[in-house]
């Protein structure tokens, strides 16, 4: 059985149970009429029935055009003895008339339950009540249609005009127009249906008078036009799966309209398309449909086409025929939103560009895998909180898509599996007095449940008063007052109380932290012949008088013969005696430990060849060459990997030879790897022949960023 069939079968069972309560409350005077035992045809039984009567129809094919009477219930799916009802095993078909027209004509306060309804077609004699040949035709009545298979009708599966209707748990497929068509101020709830392969929209709201709709928990698949076309309706569209339709997944225009917690994927046009915002005549404010908590992926046009307004807390991925995933690029972002949005506005609106991690989309299983970015990422307002676990995952906060929010149908959970605790510890040395970060965010639950955390110190040196900053959070900090070996434990527990095996990690804390070497910033560039004054003294960092200093040249021009005046003081000097770049290194000693070395590059304005500077032959880094360059210089960068971020603040030609790599390191910041900002739109400059990578992880962490400049790239 396919995933979609399982979903639909559950929906039928769930809702039939609810409707049994209604049947038990029927008045005592109601009669039960059997077809064919009491009457040979369905219409004959209807003519004999009174309000509140139930007509039970045994399995078989009934080639007649049904005209209902007010207040009766028509039930199919009974066996020939009327002892057992099974609508799947006991197929009961209302096949329409050879004369054409509708198959079933509704009446007020009627229930149609458990039939195959087919055979609606253009009438031979154009009766005024049968002009278009739908499966079910209803006008100006209250009607309930549930648990039917409505297929093979010439026009719509169900046609409603000015009706109050409940359409629940039907399969509506292969009809000549819409699966469901409604118009002229109808008020309709469409719940738990599968609507597929109809020749126009799955659900189509037409006319010129707004209807009121609640469309919830339906599957709308492979309809020739939109999954839902609600251009002439207000209301709610929630927790639906709209996939593989020929036009938009969901289309709406009027307000108020909430489109929430739908999964919209693989439709030929936009995922969700709404009209331009309209002016509310009572408030004079612009109003647009509210679009939130949806997952919208792989649609042929924009994920959301809404003129740049009305949406928040949605996940979009690979819409507008984008091959691959490029969330860091502005063009990718705008293709997801029909030409609108940038990274700043995207962050403000809380929309996400990411793979939703469906369980098996190839088999139409759009449940979320544990770890999906859509879990707990919907609108945090408690009115959108998840209610049923499963299918929802994680904490109570809204899961985006069909299986999140308070209206997701409950599902049986798979067997609960123990969560797994993991501890991430920085790969470095640790010292007394530091706050050592312990991270449990890689802990996981195979069922996707929310986890609670419990940290503990299992072992510490004798006399130690080591503490954890937050023993019940995902991350905690260990503060140690004694050197030696420490062992830390973590257990995690899922929302049902199932606990992981303990995860432990050991670390050695050193009592003596080494000093820090720090060379004060230099004024660069300088001229050949200048005396360079170095300094390691920084009163904000350390007391230089308590340290021993060790200065040396790591690199200097081959022709240089310069030396330090005194390499063991805090403030030595040297004379720049030849053009080029001098790399100096400082290490300090506090009587117990040496520091890690610090280095600085001091470069001359003059170059070996006028107008040209070569990296790394003359200058160890690209930035050191840029800092000393004059306007219009050439900076030649030979092959290699240069792990640095560079700022080009003057007009130069930056030329790579044999594709050198500039790698900004990809840190968690907004820094570009190459930032060009010489603020001159008239002159060019050049950046040529590089591989540029490693921009920061923030929204402005570009590979190459250009501000008010006009280089040739």
C-alpha cells in the first residue's frame, strides 16, 4: 500500500468514528430503509423516505440519476444481508442515467456516504437542473458528502452553488472539470480528501461572490491545473499536500486568507501564488493573504509568488527550476520569491532556504526526517503549536509543512528508540579559571523527539570545586579551580522519558597558563632608511616587566643586513635597510612557560621593481603587498593557497598566476574574503586569475564584495 493510500485510509477510519456519534443521536422516529430488500431502486426508496430516515444500499451498480429529499442519509457499502458495512469490499455504484446530466442531485440536510459516484455527463435532453453533468450537484442547501469515490464525471466531481457543505474523506479523481467546484457565497469545509487527476483544478472556487472555505488535510495531486484555486474565497487553507499539479500548488487572492502548514512540491508553476495586496475599505490598510509555516519545494516557478509581502516562517528549496542548492546567492533567493527578497529581508521574515529532508519524496512520503530544518521552525505563537506526536517531531513549537501545527491528523508513532548523547569539546589545551565550552547539540533522537539534557561532573581532582554553568541545557561551561584530570558525563532524555546511555569525556586541565605574546600594531608602510620601533608592551593585556622577550626575524629581503638593537627587550628597533617586507616574530617567557609566537609584517613603500610587487617572493601575504602598494601598481600573486581575508582600498591590478587560492576561512562572521572599496567609480583596477573561497557564514560573508568601486573582474 502506498504512503498516500495509507494516509487516506487513516483519515477515513478517524472521521467515520466521529460520525458514528452523530448517527447515535438520530431521533427515535427515524426509519432504516434497505435497497434492494425494501425497494428495488435507490430513487424508489428516497421517495418513500421521510426526514431523518437512513437508506442503506447493498453492494451493486445502480444505473439511475439520484434525486435526494431533505433530511435523509444515503449509505452505501452494505453486504447483501445488511449485517456488515465495508465500503471498500462492498462497492456500491451510483452510475447515473443513460439520459445524462448529474449522477446525484442533493437536497437540504442530506448525507451521501460510501458510494462510487460516476456517470455524470452532458444530458440528452437539456433539463434545467442538469446542465453540466457533475457527479454531485447541489444548489442553496446544507449537504454532507463523505467516504465516497467520485470519478468519471463529465464536469466537476462535486458542484456546489450557494451551499453550506462538509466534504470529508472522499477520493475525487478523473473528473472532466474540477474535483470540487463551488461558487456564489458557499461556505464549505473540505477535510481529509484525496483529489487527483481532474482535468482542471483539484478544488476551484469561482464566480463573482466570495465563498468561505476551510480546506484542511487533503492531498491534491496531478490535477491538470492548480491543486487549489481559491481566487474567489476567504478562509483557511491548512495542512494540505499539493504536489505534481499542472499549474500552481495553491492559488488565492482575497483576504482574509490563512495559508498555513501546507507541503507544496513539484507543481508546474508557482508553489503558492497570491494576487497583489488589496486595500481594506474599513481600515484603508493594505491586506494580503497570510502565508506561513509551509514547506515549498521543487516547483517550476517561484516558491512563493506574493509580490513581496504577506509571508513568514516558510521553508523554500529548489523552486523556479534551480538545479542544485545555492542559498548564499542573491539570485537564488530572489528566484524562490518571484524576484523579491534578499538575505536581510529573508532573515527578518524568518523564512528558511534549506533542504527540508523529507523521508522519501520519490515515494511521496513527505514526513520530515529527524534533524530537518523545518522541525520547530514555524511561527512560535502558541496557537500554531504542534499537538499530535506523531506525525509532528521535536518540541511543541510548530513544525513546518503538512505534519505540523495543531490541525495535523494524529498518526501512530513508530517504536520508540533510545536517544544518543554526544559531547563536542574544543581541540585545544585547557587551563584553570577558563570557561570550557561543552556542547551537546550533536546529540540526536532517532524518532526526532525533543531532548532534555543532564550534565554532571563524574570525576575531578581532590579538593576541586569545579562547576558547570548550566547542567540542564544543550551547552554548558566547565570552570575549574584545580589542575588535573576531569571527567564529564551527559545523558539526554526524549519527550516520552526514554533516556540515552551516558556519554562521557575526559580532559586534563593545566594549572599554569602560558603568557601571551603580542606585537603592537605597526604604521605600515614605511620608507627605506627608517628606524622601525617595535613594542610588546600592552598595559591592557599584560605587564611587560614581568616577562622575558625573544625577538627574531622570520623573513627579510635577501640583501638586508639589519639586526635588532636589543632582541631581549620589550621595545627593540631595527633599520629598514633595503626595499621589501620584514617579518618579525615575538615569543615571551614568564619563568614557567613560553608563549605561542606572534608575528608582524613591516613592508617598505619602495618595491624591488617600480610599480610591481610579487607575492610571496617579496611579500609573504597578499594583504602586506596591498598595504604597501601605490595607486595603479601591479600585484602579482603566484600559485599557492593564501589563508587570509583581504581589503583592496586603492586602485591596483591584482593578478593571479596559475590560479592561486584566496581562502577567507569561512568563519562565523559577515566578512567577505575579498572586499574592494577604493570608492572610485571612474577608474578600473583589476582582479584576475584567482580561486576565491571561504567567505564568512553570515549573510554578508561573500567571496567577493565590491563597494562603490568599478574593477574589472
